[in-house]
């Protein structure tokens, strides 16, 4: 196998592994093999010393944990950005704690490169050989130097994928709990996905229902509207607003076309249905029972769940703004939330849970 072919295979492993979980292990194994290295390690964290991710395929977990405990004593950090450096050339003094760790690991032959990614992320790639092996030479240095631009791209792609996945999970979780029934339908009206509130409304079956896997509206005029929208959805980026008759307060609905590239399962139309008569938040009794909130705390929580600001809630409850802030801190602690958006999502999730 030629060097270029081996390098192309290594790049395929690097980029191809970004969508796998965990993402870096196959690449590090391949890098260790091509460089005849005992371990290839990737460390990612804020600043020079913090470690948020530590990936060393094949390493003893206890050895990895021990390194994390003594990582503050590692002198092989803060390398010149984007330059391949050896441990023996860079380090002139080894702290006793780290020297003991190297002696136990029998691996003081280390080659590394540091890459900085915005805003303040430090990425450390390390190749480690046991003391009994030969020193790293020009071939290994040249390979790492050739990898550097690809590593920068892969790291940035991975960061974007991670952010996108986190945002998707956040929005999906929030939408699942909000007082809006969400359904994804295919061209024939079959239900592909639904959130918790949609499931509850479908099971109730009084206004909307699921028949043989398809979405059905019980009122004739609204059913005709749904059929027209399915046959001719709104243009991308636009939506159709309509109402679903109930015999009382109508449901508010909106329909949007699903981008053809968004899913490969035939998703065609997204429906969002809100019931103005359905309570937005849980009852005070449920909050007090589930989270051991006081009456004052549960009252504030309900106002926030209904969309009030902290200042508006203070006015409505007739208490000082600083008092509401104190209550809010207590609510955060008791509900294990940290921000108002998390609290409101939690409260609305509880509101959409079916009663048992």
C-alpha cells in the first residue's frame, strides 16, 4: 500500500467517524496503527489544562482516570499552535507526580500537536510509545503535519454537528412538552411522528383521531381542509393557518411543508395544533405534591408557565420583585432546573401528561 493510499484511508476514517458514537476512536486506532504507536490520544477542553473529552482507544480505563487526576502536573501542554513537538524537545522539567506516572506507564516517548479552536478550546493530539520502542522520527512528524489542516476541518465539523444535535434535542424536548400538539404526516396523511400532547389528543379521539395509522379530523369541514392541505401544502417557508371546529372553542392549527431533504421516511407535512381551552400549566396541587413547593412558590411557577415575566408575576401576586426572585431560586432548587426556560418546559411537560 502506498503512503498516499494509506493517508487517504486515514482521512476516510477521520471524516467518516464524525457521525459515529463515539466519533474519534476509529481514527485514533488507525493513526496508532499507521505510526506504530502504542496509543493515540485526543484531549479536548477549555484552556490548556481542562479536559472535557479524553479519548484513548485501547487504554486501561484506570490509567486514563489516573492521568485525569494528575493532568494539572502534565508539562507537555501549551505547545506552539499547529506545530508538531516531541516531549523530549519541549519539556525541560518534569514534576515528580508526572514522572511517577510516566514510570508506571513506561511511556515517555510522546509526540504531540496542539490546535486552538474558537472561542477558547484547546485540542491536544498525542502519540505515545513505550520506552522499549524506537523514538519518533521524521516520518511520524511529517504525517502529523500533513494531518493538521484536516484535523482543523474535522474538529470544526464535529463542533457544528454537536451543536446541531444538541439544538435538535433541545427543541424536540421543548416541543414535546409545550401545549402544542405536533404531528408529522406523509403524503397520504399517515402519522410518522407525534409529540406527547398529540398522542394524548389522538387517544381522546373527540376532535382528532388516528385511524389505521392515519390522521383523521372528526368534523367534516376541517377534514376537507386537511385533505386540501395534504394535496397542496404551502410553499417552503410559509404556513397555512386554520381552525378545527370542536362544537366549542375551536382548535388553532397551522400547517407547514416539511423540506424534502429533511427526512428520508416520506415526511410531507407538519401540523401544529393548539387547544386554547387546555390548561398551559399543571395545578398548584400537582406542583406542591410533586416538587414540595410552597403555595407562594407554586403560584409563581404557574404564572411563569402561562407566559408571565417575573415582574408581571410579582404584580399579579402582589409581592415584591425581590421576593419573586427568592421564590424562583427555591423553585429552581426543588425542580432541579437552572433557567426559566428549563422550568417552563418542565411545567408544560407536566401539563401535557395524561392523567392516570
